[in-house]
C-alpha cells in the first residue's frame, strides 16, 4: 500500500467517524428534545466538509515544473501567433503541445494534474492530444496542395515541368560560326568576345597535356604560300581523336575569348587573339 492509499484510508475512516457522530446527535435530538422546547439551547449539528488533500513533495515539484513549461511554451507560441500569418494552425499547435505536457506529467504522477487517476489523465489528455494534432495538421499551410484554376473553374494540381536541356549538334554549331577578318579581330578582340568564328590555318606550334592541346595557328596565306597572322587556340581532344601536329592545315570552329598574352621562346611577350575551339578538322599535312 503506497502513501496515497494510506492517506485516503485515514480520510475515509475520519469521515465514517464524523458520520457516526452526526447520527448520534440526530438520534438524541429526536429522542429527547423532539418537538418540545425543554432545552433552550438546541443541539448543534455538524456539517461535514470534504477534507483538503495535500500534495506530496514530488507531486508539488512536478506541478511547478509543468506550469513553468506550459508558461514557456505559451510565451514562444504567443510570439509565433503575432509573427505568423497562419494564426489558426499556430493556435492549435500550442494547445496540442500543452495537452502533450499535461499527458506526460499526468502519466508520471496523476496527482500533479487535477488529482486524477492515470486512466482519466490518459482518457482526457490523450484524446485532446489526438484531436488537436489532427486540427493542427489539417490547418497547416504545408498541407495545402498547390493548385491552379483554369478558365472553366476546375482546379488542377500544378506540377512543375523541367525543360530538358537542348543539346546543340555539331552541324548547328558549325553553321552558326562566321569568319571575321583577322585585322578586325586582332585590333578589337574584346569587341568580338563570345562570337563564334571559323578559320582555316596552318599549325606552327603544338603543346599537349593529356587531351588538352594548345596551338598557335597562322590563318593568313600570301601569294607565295607563306602563312602569317597567328591565333592562340585552346582545344580538348575527345578520346580516340587524331593528334594535331605542326604544319597541319586545319579548320577551326570556336568562340572568341579576347586577347591572350604569353612569353615566347626568346623571352619576349606576344599578344594574340584567343579562341576556344569546339571542333577541329585536319584538312591535310603540309611540309
């Protein structure tokens, strides 16, 4: 028998004693006093009142913690009610948290929650938790389904459609390239940035690092067959593609990057128009 049961038993015994006293006083008054007025002072009957139940120290601590926690949660959600645009869902969520706190403390110690038994705490607070949880979920804006309304008033779910990236073919890229006069390109390289160009020239220098290739290509040929007017070309060969050698005559399709300055073998600086080549075709090899 725990402390609460012992205390309850003592209270019931006290109540039974008071009831017996009341019955004795009523019998004496009825038997000896009756309706005559022999006694100037009537016998006073006692009125039974329910004895006050004192909380155990553990229940008192639990109740204090419960109210502190409820106050803190109410303060936080009160600020949320002021800030949030959807006040209904925040309000139901607040009540749900409070019911959950009451359910927890009631199951740990029923005396800390309205002196009820665990069965009543589970019935009342448990049903409140379930109901308020459903209300909070149903009124939450995240539960709403985004929909569009068409002209005839029928709502259809809006499904974002991702547009697949359009892959440009080799033919499309080559057809969009144009040949810009070298003098114009060399004089105003920044003006022609990002433009697609096409040139035919002779390779005068090649460096390779894996599939990455750097070329110096002369694109102007005079009447004596001498090539001049160099371009700085960046290119990445695909796997299995033929290597580009010096003195190859090639056709280049690429994008203008501006002006490239590098240090030549003799130590002086050289500036040439720079092109990132997308496609290169080897026409022939010239000795």
